[in-house]
C-alpha cells in the first residue's frame, strides 16, 4: 500500500528526501536528547535475521524520540508454526504498532510487506538487495570526516556480490556526487555487477585504492554463499585485507570504514581497526541519528521537514 513514510531503498527515495534525512540526522547528532517527537507511537522491530547494530540502534532511536518499542521474537512466534510473513505482520499491525522495521533474508521482503500494509515499513536489510539506513549512516560519517561526498572516491573492497551494504552505499555516494569503485577477487565482483552500477572495477587492492579517499571493507558473507567456497580467510587477507601488510596500498586513504560485524584478521586487522582514520565506532553512533530521522519521516509529517542540508 502506498505510504509516504516507507523507507525501502536509496534508489527508490528521491535525492531531496535523502538530503533532508541527512540534515535531520545531523540535527539529532547535535541535540541528541529531549526531542520526543514520537511520544505515544509504537515501533515494532521485526528482525528475522541476526543483528547487533541495526536492531540496537533502531531501539535507541525510537526510545530517544519517546516511542515504545515492540521487540518481535521470531522463534517464539507463530511464524514457527507456519504462519506467513504477511499474516504475521498484519497481526502485529492490528495490535497497534505504528511502524514495522523489517530485516529479512529475502531480497524484496520489505517491499512485499509494504505493498500490503497501511503502516510504514522501514527496510533494516533485505538479503543482498539493500540496507538503506546503513547507507545513510555511512554518508553521515563521510560528510563529517571529509566535509563532503561530492568529488570523493569511495573504494568498496570485498564481497560485493553478496552485499546489500555495498549496493545501498554505491547508490548514496553516486546520489551525493561521489565516485565508487568495486575492488575484490573476481568471484566476489563480477564485471556485470560493476557495469550495472556504472562503477570502475579492480581486482588488485593497490590499484583499487590508488587515488581513493575512502577504503570501505565488507564482511565476507559466508551465510549467503551456499556451498560455494570462494577463498580461505588467509588468502583473502593477503590479497584484499586492510591490514599492516597492505598498509602501503592504504596510505592515500583519508578514511577507512567497515559496516560491522567484521572478521578481525580477515577483512581488517587490529592495527587498522585502531588507526585514527578508521571510523567503525563512529559509524555505529551515527546509526542512531540516521534511524531517528528515518523513524520521524515514517511516523510524522513533523519537524524533519524543516531540516535542510
Ligand atoms: N551493519 C549491520 O547491519 O550490522 P548488524 O548486522 O549487527 O545489524
């Protein structure tokens, strides 16, 4: 069902609305308490895939704005008795939830639900398709650390094939006027994917990071690889890890990012996590502000509309 508050993807959200969300998130970062714009509203976290950061920060964002949070436990629900996702979500909506925050392993599940519900649906990550609130928080961190995204080059390194983070990040960087490169082994970065996104493709870390402002490492998504074996962790770390051995390749990058959770010693090593250019914890903190803005947009016509970038 159409609802102006759905937030399903970066590409499906007008650029002006993304700008307003970023501006409103910045307002929350500067005045993080005391804005109870969602008093009396109820947000339901429906996470059918594991999560630490996204689930916790949606809860913190909703509570920070004065909303109640319903935390749905899938294994203790009637989903385990065979109830369909649509029937489950309609049931939750009927209990008084005003907004559904959905994480699902199936690409397109939030859009499927959104088409059937009278309340807003926020995509908290669907399969390898999209993770739009992650993209918002990443954009916030890039703007804070680099001043702007326009004109900057972001090298996304690793398992792009299976990554919803990479797809949403690519779209928001392009929308904000930056350039994206995909960097990784052939099995993780097919040329058709780079063509579809209109980005440069590199299968060599040093060449991929040469001239890049941001090195953005991805987690190897073993849970989405089925039976395929792509590369051992140590072989990956040698060729594509952001680590001490590859420090020379990283030398020109002003900012190093990873959405988390990370495999320490595979995509990134402890020394690089501790590098002052690395913003992993800043990313988590920005997630609360980004999700505050998204929940306000979902549930109010309110003050977020006054925010201008
Ligand atoms: N970055 C991210 O989505 O992390 P979680 O899986 O912990 O939510």
